[in-house]
C-alpha cells in the first residue's frame, strides 16, 4: 500500500460541487502535478461533510485542518505554503463560531502589560490561601528564612533597585537597612493602604484581589529588619479590602506562615489591621503613624525619620501596598530578574489606574520607562469620540500635567519630575480638548484645602489664598498680577510647609501654569473659558473654611 | 487548613495545590470564576452572580464550581465572568443578569459559547 | 500597649453601635474619656478630625457620593443635584424620615465606573438618574 505524507479530503457533496468544488479540485490536481507532489499527497473525494454553507471545503490530514469557501485560485497558495512549506494558510481556514478569539494575553489592553504586582489578581480566589501557595505564594518568605541572615534579604532588596511605589520613589532597600541598623528590640513594619489620591485605586485592587502578597511582603520586611509586629493601615472607605485582608490574615495564621514560629522557624511576626476614618492627610507617613497611635492625623517634623523613630517612637519601616507586593517576587525570582524589567535606575513595573477621557479605563501594570503614548493609545485604546488628547494628570493632588507635546515622555521618576509633575501613587487621569486646565487645577487645590490637617500656617492659610484667586479667575474676576501672585504663593508654600501634603499642594497649579498659561490668560484678559467649563459670570464662591482648623485652634 | 511546619511542607503543598487548581474539584465539570472587586460590584456583579446561581438551580445543574475572585483590571468590561469548560477558559465581559442566565443555559450546561460576548479564550 | 484598641477603633465601635444614626453621642465620648483616662478634649479632637465620624445623629443609610476629579468629569454634579432633589435635602443633611444622610466623599476609587457612590458599604457605579431612583426606592422598601 502506498504511504502518502498528506491526505486531502475534498467534499464532493452536492452543494460543494455546485459551489465550484470540482473546479477547485481540478485546480489542486494541476498544482500538485506542477510541483511534483502527486506521489506525496493523496486527494480523496468524500461524501458531504455536513457543513454545506462552508463549502467548497477540504480537510487536510494529519493535522485535521479545515479549509472553507475554497476557490480554484486558492489551490496555488495552499500547495505552495501548506503542502510544500508546511505553513497552513490561516486566512482560508475555518474559524470557530464567528471569529477567532484572542487569548487573554493578546487582548491589546493586556498585551503591553507586565504583571508582577498584579500577577494573581483576577486569577485566584483571594479567600483561599492554597491558590496563592499554588502560584509560589510564601516561597519568598521561606527563602528569606532559609538564608538564616537578615542582611541577605536587605542586600537582595537593595540590589533589586526597588523604589517606594507610594509616590516619592525612595530606594526601599536603603530604608530597610536604616531600620535594620537601629539597635532596638522592638521594631515595626507598617503598610500604608490609605490610598487617597483621587483617581487612584491600585492598592485597593491588590488588597481585594491578592491580599497575601502584601502579607508575605510585610513578613519578609519584618524578618529583614528584626520586627515582630506589623500594621496595615487601610482607609475606612475600602470595606471589601478590609474584609478580604482580615480573612487572609486569619488563614495565614492558621497555616503557619504568619504568627508564632513561621514555617517551623524561630521567626515570629504578627499582623494587625488599623482602619482609618476619612482623612487624606493620613497617607503622609508621620500622620499615619500618629493615627495608628490613636491621635489626630497630624504630621510630625522629619528628621527623625520613621526608620529611626516611628510608631510608638520605635524604628519603623513604612511602605506602600504596591511596594510590599513587589517583595515576594524579588525574593522568589531574584533581584537580577527584577532588574531586567524597566529601565536603568527605574527597575520593575508601576501599577496605574487609567481613568478619564480614554476608551479602555482600568487598572494596568507596565514596565517603568514605557511611554505615555503607548499607555494611552496602545493599552487605553485612545481618546473616545474622536477628540484630541490634551494632557494626562499624574500624582493626583501632589502632581501635575503632562501635556500632549510631551506624550513621548518615558514614565519614570526623574522624567516626570523634570516636567513639573511626579509619579505619585499611580493615578493617571487622561484629559481631552474639552477639559479646562484651570478648572482642573482649582479642583485639585479644593481637595487639598479640605484635606489639610490645619497644623501649619503655610498650608492651612496659603492654599486657601491660592484657591481664592483661582475662584476669582474662574468666575471672570481675575486680574493682571494674579498669575504672578499664584506663582509666588506656590513657591512659599512649597518651601515652608511641614509635610508633603502642603509642600506639593501648589504643584497642579504651577504645572498647569507652566504648560497652559494661555488658558489662564484668556480667563483673565478675555474673561473667557475656551472649553466652556467655567461659569465666567457666576458670583465668586467663598473658599470653604477648613473644618479642622475650627476645632484645633 | 493544617499548619505548615517547614519549608519542605510548603513546597509539597504548592505542588499539590497547583494540580488541584487545574483539575476540577469532585463532581464539577465546569468552573465559573466571577470577578468580585469593588468595580465589578459597583457595576452589578452581585446581581449577576445571583442570576447564575438561580439559573443553575432552576435547571438542576450541579456539576459546577463557582469561585469569587478579584478583578483583572479591565474595568471597562466589568462585570466579568470566566467559564472554564472542556479545556478552555472563556472570558465574558459586560455581563448583566439576563446575559448570565443565557451563558448558563448555553455555555455552562451545553458547551456552546456565545461569541458576541466573548473578550478572550485561552486553552487551559 | 500596641495590642489595645486605639482611640479611633473605639470610636468606630461606638458609632457602629448606633446603626440607625451612625454617630457618636456626647455622653458616650465622655465615658470613653473617663475610662481611657484621657482629657475629653482629646477624644473630641480626634472625633472631629476624621470625616467619617459624626457628633450629630445621621440617617440609617449614609450616602457618600464622589465629587473628585474623574467623577467630576463624568458629570457627578448632575447626580449630586438629582439626589438632593429626590431626597429633598442638601449635602450634609438627613431626610425627615431619618432614612438617608447625603454626604460628599473624596475619591472612592471607582473612577472607571464614574460617576459613583457608596451607600453604607455597598458600591454603585455608572450612575444615571434612573439607577439612583431605583436604588433609593429599593432601600426605602427594604428590598436591598
């Protein structure tokens, strides 16, 4: 019996024939002769294959590839590509149902992402610790303990180049080292989950989708610096995150990866949750520590830094949720692996909440150094309704705007700072041509004025004065000199405020002034809001008095 | 869950857990993962889950395992439902209660996917 | 010392014990001050610093509607106005039947489904007038 390399079954049912099936068949026979393949390829006529609306059709074995809607001219390419070169012709193949579905990783939204922090989110049940363990969960902690030397952990984190993901980008390894070097029996690890930047919800998503990665990261930090206790400070506005984290801590303790004698070693580390009560300023680390201690969330002067004197005056490492979520990955896969992602001096990824005037909003994780253009157009699908991209806000109320002219800026700590903005915690709000930049700046400033703790004068009074000027400008009552006044006030507030909230409060105003000064000018000189957002004839709203100052002083 | 007393035990548990994540638990022929992050819930994920459970009850189909998870981040498509069946993982987006009932009837029980609502499909 | 509940948690507890009014009665704050041996001004100072605490009785359901950046861009103002009209109260006020208190909130982190709000611990996104009407109706009827 003759052995053929390929069997090509052509449907010779009535409908396929009437649709031109036999002319395809003769065409194919001709091609096979021309390419000398008649000895290797057997053509078999079969009865009706059943899927008449797809005819003329042919099934090629051994692969079982189904070609549909065949025309005589298709014979040439099938012979040349598939039979000769072994490359099936995809465009002639049968596709399941209506179209071929992309794999999840091929969907444009996901294709450009690199998931380290979000590696488990959406893929596991956060209330089942076994699913976390199945995906290498707690291997990082195991490795740390097995090394028998906290210094090794510190070195690995330093080597990775991980920088604080809460906004400032301070080298995490250095922070841990500073706490490690303190001579004290009692030390603490604190996680800042008080995510308050408008537009930012990265931390909440991690806590809801993969709480164990934070628990593991904190335990590793505890081992590294010599702490036995940790606190996670979560916003009260995140009840689901609190619920999932509570459950995860309980399971972790039951499983022996948290609490006394972790994994049978003599390292013990306990974790507790502290719930906030609605104060943005508690995202500032010293204010947060004050809040855990049960006080008003007022910041303290630095130095001394928390690594030296933090919670209850003991050495404390305080890091953001996202920072801790990176730690198990670094310990499991190694600092060298971490360095392969991102760009020099900015290794790893950053999680952003992509929101505003962009087609596909959502939570994304991208390697540092990626361009803003790629984020907005490749991942986000561009600006809806055919509008023009105007600018993107990063850093929330402490940040600034990246204008359209700078869209090819790489997203890294230094580049953003040089443009007058900052990385921030990860809120990325996209604006189109209909967004008024003065209105945006005013909005952020209003937020800061309301959230100011009231302790220091430059922030408490200065930001209110800036807001008053902006209210006048956006009501058609701006005058010459207002812009210079804003800039001067901004400079003073930045230089003299006690904490980061005040020091960065003027940023949105200064940044929009830098890139969109003409919009401010047209509000003042022409009494016109080009985007038709500001009501230029409304009475000036009196800047809301900061509630807290009434009680404190 | 039992206490893990050594690094070796952790490793063993990982290997076991990995296996059980891809295999079905007991009778389950189908696994449904419901995205239950705050964004999904804000978009109606709880009502969708209720509809799924109700439809399964109505049709007396019990070879199903339902798991509530976090969000994948594709907020625009929330509520998201993933159906794991026949070696494939099909991700449906913008699911509403009525659609969920159809997905149960057609896909979960009869193995026929509803292409208009599919965002992605992966081999498991 | 760190294992005891902090003042903030104790205040949360007191407030949670008043599910119909979600507030901190003055006498209970004084009792707390005594038992914790701290000056009443400290307790009051903390209670008034944090926006989630209230020293005045509120309604059974606290509606927190987001007015920050992304929601602002998605016409949150219209939703806020609609709620004010529907419930016949202003921001910060409670309905006459004691069912609802309307408050503005800072970012709830539901930016991708803006405009959004939270009622107690339930999140609601993609708000429209109809959706809001339905939700309020269901809460009034106790079907949620």
